[in-house]
C-alpha cells in the first residue's frame, strides 16, 4: 500500500476502518449495540462505496481519481483531507464500540450532577450517533466535491458511443415514431427513429463507462467482507448485519458482481418486450421524465441513473432539464421556415411557437430511449414542470 497513490491509499484505509468497526460492533456489549445498529455502518459504507465507484477513487492508473486530479492539486488535497477526517472519525467510533473509550453520555453520575448544577444541558444524542452523522457529512462533502471535477463534454462522449451496437433497437424505434406521428413524411420518421437508437447508444456507453470506473472495487471490498464475516461467525453467531430497517442505499450496490451480466440481459429483454406496448400508446398516456430519485429529494448529491455523475437537484423542473440534457432531444431537430409541424401537421401562429411545439415532440421521443425501469408515464395528476 506504500506505493499506492495518495487517494487510493486513503480509500483503502477508510474501508479497513469501516470493516474493523463493523466487526467490533458484532461482538460489542448490548448497551453499545443499542446505541448504534449495524445498518448505520452498512449504509454509510455503502454511500462511501458509491462515491468511490463513481469517481474511481479506489483505482490506480490513468482512469483513477488521482490521475484525473494530477493538475488540480487543490482539489486532490481537499479529497485527501476529507478521507483522513473520515478515517479518523470512524476510528473514534471504533474506540467506543470496542470499549477503549467511554462516550460522553456515559460519564460518571458525579460529573453529570456537577454539569447540571453549572447549567449545562445534557446532549440529546449519543456520541456514536454524532460520529456517524459526521461520517455521513464527510461522504456528502466528497460527493459535492466530485461535482466540481471536470468531466468529458457530452458531445465527445456522444461521438465515442457510436461504436456500441444498438442496431437491434432501430426497427422498434422507427415503428414507435411512425405510430406516434402517422402523418409525418417517411424521411423524418427514419431520422427520428434512428435518433432514438442513437440515444440508447449514448446511455449504454455511460453505463459501461461507469462499470469500468467501478472495476476492482467489489473485489477489494469483498475480500475484507469475507474476512470480517468469518470473524463475526466465530465471535458472535447470533448477531445479524442485515437489518430490517429500510436502507437508503441503492440495491445495485448490494448485489454480487457476478449478477452484473444477468442484469444486462434482463435490461435488453425487458426493453424489447415493452417496445410494442410503448409504440401503441395513445396521447392520453404520454411518456414523462422519470421522477426525481428518492436519494436526491432532500437536496443531497446523488448519482444520476442516466449520466452516472453526481448532481444536486431540489426541484422536479430542474431534474427534468437534467434528464433532457442527458438525452439531447434537440440534437436531431430539423430547421424549417414553415409554421406547420412536419410531424403532426398542426399549424402554429409563429415560428417561435412552432419551435416550442416541435421541442415538445422531440422531448417525448427522446424519453423512449430511457431504460424501462426509468420510464415515467403521465397519470393525469402531475404536470410536467417544463410545460
């Protein structure tokens, strides 16, 4: 580990601290386990793992975060500082869990009485709870900081994605446009249908690129988990790490890496099976952008399921703009001087209104490229903020 780049080395140290604390918690006294459940550590380690995989913080070489920040020492130093703080906070929690230090709420009665007489209020949270809150805040800071790291321009990635074969979707996408706009000329139907397939290429490229960044993370973490699990079974067989409390970490992070290829196959089979249904949808059931992910509804950074970059969005309207920016619905738009829509043949009183009208068509067509799990449909109770 001595020869590892600074960020990757500190990431490994943080994972070591997480696993040590979790192992100690399994054999801790009941009073300690009452104050901090295993899912507290599991959730925060999951969020940290999400950040690592998103920016390749665990990796070495040209794809690593260390390499990407080689000319941005101020950001790299800040990342290292946060990782050091994270390791330090987890170690403080580990000291309490292992019994090496008494938490502030368990001071002697005499000290408590003395503090009360002097007018000090007793804390309403335990020290372990405060430390885990600090862990969560540090991880959030890492996520926010990663938003400032320069990423390749979408235009460049759009060109790079052309190598991915998505031709088997093309006929379905063209049929979707044809059924949606039966009055449109055939050259427009072909162009817009192929544009949907092109967006599928881009989304697939982003997905595969993100998996490459995460490569090696599961293996390194799983080795530690196997070692930790062995200690848990030997020392505290009655303690379970899996909690019935709902976790805020996406299930994708908890699925073994061996399931990845099965998930990929299911994605395409599901998408193809839904194409005929989506192609026959009427205007009463229009495609809408997917809802704002639950992880981002509190304003904290979250990983976008389309571009796989961390983003912080509070309102649905801003989220819809982000989705459309990823899909680039106007990339294949055609310029025309006529004030009649070439797709639905509806007349517009001005060219400006025609542009807005065409924009809505392009936006909805672009949504057809979304993976089935992300597609949203208008239910009549929610307005699209972009309207």
